[in-house]
């Protein structure tokens, strides 16, 4: 095993990269294992268990899946903002990981109410975890450090390893022995990721990175409670509200409740989208001129990436159902395990594609990043 060395700044290195990268690598690998393991089973579980009594069970399951997916990504706007202003990356990542682990273990409870509450915990937890761990990786490198791109390549390889292994293991366990065993394994994966992150903190491989941006704000009291405690309490209490929104498609408790009306819930989702747009516009207007250009470009990229991820998420919903009902998979794999194919292709092609970009760079023919985004959208289409 390679021994770690110290940089000139006294920071530990491993294989030419900050040692903290590899703790984040394994933390994200296991977090993605939990996320994609649950995702591989989610649509099949809803159709065969949660909505089995409904005539339009496919429609109801797809609506919950789409709502859940949109909230998972929208929550990162709020979680990222809270991290930047109050908690810092360390506390945000740990809080998000705890909430997601709780969500996966609640999924292992055979109860419809527990199902929607579990999804809500994962939504809220993802908002704190996902935007911060990638930012944490970037913080390990100084501006202009040539190792940063390869560092992110290593990090994203962990994402795809987790995305490849999870559907194979959780999918097999869930469809063979029971859905809740698969969900439980996903929860164990999330806890494993948290342990890697916590061990990195204990071994001080991150230095002083990821700490709260302002100690006074971090300790400031709201209703007599320090914000470092107040934020986790609010995050925990937000989960039941999100659960009620998702549960509107199940009609739990009758259709007369405020959040039990699907029309009201659909309106709330639209308001959330409008709220995010207003917030982003406000941030752009308030930013400095040089920052504004970068933010506008980020918004444009986000728009096109939204289209891409919209196509990508079909693999966990309608494509999984199509594989289950229309593809002869007996003796090869089950429908949930087909979700591993995307990550497998990425892992297999990552090295030759990286070599291709390196070759084109030497010839001064390497396309700019926006063109690569466009090529990806074209191939997805």
C-alpha cells in the first residue's frame, strides 16, 4: 500500500493527491451506493406494493418518482445556501448523511406512511450532503492546481463504482428476499460512507477546511437555540411536510387534508420552482460584475443539464418498468439490476475518453466544455 507523504505546506498526500480526497472518495462511493441501490428498487416497489390497489398505479408511481427526484435536486439550493452562511461543509455533510441513512432504514419498515416519510428524509438529507461534498473536493486544491481535474476524475469514479455495485447487490437482495432487505442494505451503505467521512475528520486529513464560515452566526441563538442545533431540528421537522406532499398520490388520511389534495401539491411544486428562479435572479443581481457573468453561464449550463438529467432519470422509472415487463432477463439479471449498466459503461469508457481528450489537446483540437455538454445531450437524445 502506498504511504502518505507531506506537501511543502505540511498537508498529507497519497498517490500525488491530498489524502482527504480518498476519504471523500469512499464517503461519496457509499453514499451513491445507498442512493442508487434504493433508486433501483423504488419504482418496482411502488408499483407492486404501495400503489398495487390503484388502477392507475403506473401513473401514481411515476408521479411520486418525478416529484421525489425534483425535490432531491431542488433541495440542494437550500442546503448549499445554509452551508455557505451557517453550518459549513463538514456539519452539512454529516447532517445530510444522518438524515439519508435514517431515510433508508425507515424504508425498511413495511408501512405506507413510513415509505413517504423515508423519501422525505432522503430529500432533505440530500440537500445538505450532495452540494457540499463536491465543493469539499474542490477546496482540497488551490486555484490553478493542475491536479484538480484528475482529482475530480478519481472522485467521480467513486460515484460510478457505487452506482454500478448498488443495483446489482440491493436489486438482487430486494427482489429475491424482500424489498426491505434491499433498502436496509442501502442504509448500511450510507452509514459506511458517514464512517469514512468521520474518520477523515478525526485523522485531520482535511485541515481546517469545511468549518463554519462565521463562528458568531453558527452560535447565534434563535428562539433560545444555537443555529448549529436549530438548523438540524428544522431539517428534521421539514421531512413530515415533504412526506405529506409526496403522499398526496396515495390519499393517506383522506383527500380533504390541505396537502392531501393533488392540485394543491402540484401548485406547491410550481411555487417551489418559481421561488428557486426568483432566488437565483436575486443572487445574480446582487453579485459583482465578474461574478455575474460566471453565474449567468452557470444558470445556462444548469438549464441544459436539467434536460440531460431528465432523460437520465428515465432509467430508474419507465425504463426499469419496461425491462421488468418486456425484456427476457431470466437467468441474466433482474429488472432493478439493469440500473447498473449506465455506470458500467461510464467506467469502461472513462479511460479511453480521457486518453482521447489528452490526444486532442496535444493536437489543439480538444473541444471546449460547452461543446462536450452539447455532444452529451445529442447522444442522450
